[in-house]
C-alpha cells in the first residue's frame, strides 16, 4: 500500500523517533547550559572581532580544530550580541553574510561524513580530514589566515603538551596580525573525578576516559565501554603551554578569559566512574528544562564529600554546592508557600545579606517568577516556566561563582593573538 510505503520511508529517516532532552549527546543540558554558557563567555571577544572586521570591510574566517560533526559552527553562529530586551529581536554576533568561510578539520572520518551530511550544501563550509598531532598540516596552512581558531568540548586534551605547544605556535604563526584562539581542555580539578586529584602536578596526567554516560544506568555494567586517554589540565598548566608557544611563534598570545564549564552538570557526575560520592545531577537538571515534566527538586540537593589534603578545592566546592543547594531549597520553599487559589505567596523565605550577590539575585528572581506566573492554571507553569528558570538560575551561579582554574568538566581559554 502507498500509505505503508510512505510511513515506512518516514520512519527510516529517524525523524519519527521520540525526541527527549533527558539523555544523549544533545540533551537539554548540552543545548541550554553548556553551549549557551560557552557562547556567553565567547560573546565579548566575538563582538569585538566582528566590529573590527566590519570597520575594515572584511568578513570573518573560522577554523574549527577537532570539528567532529560540525557542532562548533552552530555554537559560534548562535552567539548573540547581548541579552535582548523583551521587545528586541535576538541578533547573532556573527550572521551568515558576515562569515566568509568556515573550515572544519578532524581526524575521524565518520564524524566528518556526518558534518558533510548536515552542512555540505553550504558553499561557505568545508571539512577536511587532518591529523593535528604534529601541528597544522600543509593542507591547512595553504589557506589564508583565519580570524577565529576555534575548538570545543575537550579537543585539546587529546594532545600531549609538546604537541599542544607546537600546534598553538603554528596557529599563532599562521594567524593574521590579530586573531582569536579558543582552546578547550578537561579540567584537572573537576568533582567528577575527585579520585584522580592525587595525580602529581609536575606530571602531564592523562585520565582513562570512558564514554559510559551514553548508556542508561541499568545498562552501564553490562556494556564493555571503550576508553581512551585524555589530558587533565589546570589553568597554570595551560598558561605554561601558551607561554612556550608565544616564545616559539614570536608574537603575543594574551589570555582574554579562562572559564570553567559544567561544574554542576558534568556528564560523569551521573556515572560516578571516577568519584563514588558524585551527585547524579545531570538527569535532574535535564528534567528542569524538559517541557511538561515536573522534577523532584530534592534530587538536586548535593551532599558534598571533601577530599582530605585539598583545602582550597574543598572550600570552593563546599561554597559552590551550598549556594546551589540554597537556591534549590529557596525555590522549594516558595513553591510550598504559594497559594494557587489566591495567587499569592503566603510566606517568603529570608534572603540573607551575606549571601553571594549572584545567589541573592537568583533567589529574588525565582520569587518574582513564581509570583508572576504561579496563578496560571493552564500550561503547567511549574514544569514549563518555573523549573526551566531554576535551571537558568543554577547556570548563572556556575558562571558567576567559578574561579576558571579547572574545577569543571571543561576548562576553556579564550586568547588574543597579536602581531602588531
């Protein structure tokens, strides 16, 4: 029958699969937390770059190192110039007409095939299979200099330090008089792998990384998960690489911003592979962003277990997790004290003056959100409005209470290359 053939054809495309943001590579946390947080930190440098190139009547050239299936393109193109007001239309910092070319390079042929499948019709985009372990290849350097040398999600942790120094130096030599370089490593001090903190700081430490998080909890012990080495880095180690590359290249490579990503939502918080005391937070925070899904907010409370001998890290995580817990408990209290029939809060928990400013702002915002929409009786405002804003508020805490030294799943660095 024609109908059967049509539905079979549709089903085989995968477009009929039930979509969920609770699991998988592109879960809600990836889309609404990690990608967005990266873009927010990248925004000032990208805005400056776009402004400068516009003044010179030039368009922007992007090289994505370790591009995988091309996710970096979407991440870059989704960065907005600012947080818009309600009436304003969101404006991308880098619009298609401002982009001259995007070149993505990776060693994995299967991922590059996916990239070609997704973006191959765009004449401004090109994907190349290249091995970067010995620096930029001839196929890359024959291109004109790029304005943005980009990488994401741990790309640089695949390299040994000597390889990283050479690659950064090659980038600096290939770059024009001014360019932006974005590096992305795994953080050495993530709570996800607290068991690995004892690795000597004077050694280049590679963890045995397992992508076990792609499997549901009940299947992880039954699957033989492949592993591979990834370098764990702190800010001091990255800066040492940058300093050495700067000397080799003979130009300035200035750090613009270091930032931690996924302190509260790292994928291995869910697995506990490297820290048995990990709170399984990612699924719960995914649930905050999932439409028509109510989250048990008590599951977001963290019981931080310190590690003896690491006072500075213990103090940071204690303070950070307590701030997150305070915000969650504040939200629970507000919800419990809201009178839906009268549309008012019957009691408002105190926001203490000594709380960190980002926490006080987030707590006050949650109060205003609940007061503003709690009276609605349709559309499940708790699941669809209040919980998602709690997710964004927790993301705000991660952005504004972090030290940028390697305490998240990823430690990212934004650098400016200057030759003038």
